[in-house]
């Protein structure tokens, strides 16, 4: 039932996007039938050269694109209330060699409310409920009870390779690296 309401909302947004610019275009045509309004430029990689009320319609149609994208993301947040972040996970020893220990990967924890995550070698998936503004809350990952690893903030905004979809609330390809700082004891991959 919720999916039907969400899709009806999306159709409503698209219908408004198509029909709302018609009102000023019809008014332009009705009030100034002899006035020549010329529109030239590029719209979605197409060369546009239009005159009259249709040119006015195209200008208003293009001007509404950012508002439609925002409305689409808002409607999509009803269907997808949580963000899902996934990517590759590396754990490095103090000599920059990779550590592949199931015990170590399963020991990684995250601070968020509610807890919802999965860590494996080398993949991870984190599901986080969106904050009041619909964006991600601050996320910190840590490996408890194992010396030498500092907590890592999951900063998805600064990751150029991340693929973000605000509608589906997914962020993919976010690499995260834990690096072990040298401590007095050597690393043992077995549980102590």
C-alpha cells in the first residue's frame, strides 16, 4: 500500500512538472498573441530553437528541474527511510600489509542508533536511519578491545568514487581503511 502511495506521489510530481508551465505559456499566448518570444540553447543534450508560447513553456519546464529532483527525493524517502552504504574494507597492519582475519572483521563495530551493519572481508554494508533532514547522521566505526586501531569517521561526502542515489538512499563504493598504529605487542589474528 505504501509503495502505491509513493508511486502515485511520483506520478503527481511529474504531472505537475509537465502541466504547471502550461499556465504561463497559455497566458503568454492569450495576452500577447503577436509577441515573438525566442528560446535557443541546449536542453538535455538537444539543441533547442523555439519561439512563442512553446519557447516560454520550455524555459519554465527547464527551470523547474531542480525543484522536481528535490520533490522526487522527498517522495522516495517515504519508500526508503534508511541509507545503505556499502564498499570495500581494508585493515592494514603497521607495516601497511593487509590483515585478513575473520575474527578481526567481525569485531568491527559502529556507533549509530539503531545498530544495523554487516562487516566481512573485504565487503561491508551499513544501514542507517536518515536524520530529521533526510540526510545521513554522523557515523563512526571502531574495532573494540583490540589495541592499535583508531575509530574512523565514515565521511561519504569527501569520497569521489562514491555513487549516491538520494531516491533509493544508497551510497556505494565507499572505501574505508583501518590502519593499525604500532603498539608494543605484535598482532595475533586469533582471539585472545
